[in-house]
C-alpha cells in the first residue's frame, strides 16, 4: 500500500508541475516563463490554488511516507525537475519563434 501511495504522490506532483507550465504557456504563448516568479501574469487565482494544492499534497505525502531526506529528494524530483524541463522547452520554443524569420 505504501508503494502505491508513494507512486501516486510522485505522479501527482509531476503532473501538477507539467500542467502548470503548459497552462501558463497557453495563457501567454509569446512570452518566456521566468524561473523565479511568485505568480505568473494573467494567471487566474483558481489555477494557482489548484496546482499548488497538488504540489502540497504530493510534497507532504512524500516527506511523511519516506525518511526525511529521501522524502525531500523525491519531492524535489517529482515537482522541480518536470517544472524546469517543461519551462525550458517552452522558453526554447519562444526563442526559436522570435529568431526564425
């Protein structure tokens, strides 16, 4: 049962990160997404609450189900890596769109 819970928490965290960046990219397709932003421009509050809830639930589940350092590492791997990969892909597409005549 713990394996299923940990796997589900990992998947929820990763999907929340990916969907958050994709939604942000769809709201402002021509603008790059900055690394450190407290709230993206033109981003509704309901979307922030929805995606942040997914991150928080995933983070707490991983941190409390696993030993503390393993939980923190799993939490970072589940949420930060997909967020950064998706953000960089969007920014690369925006940069290539600007540079291509």
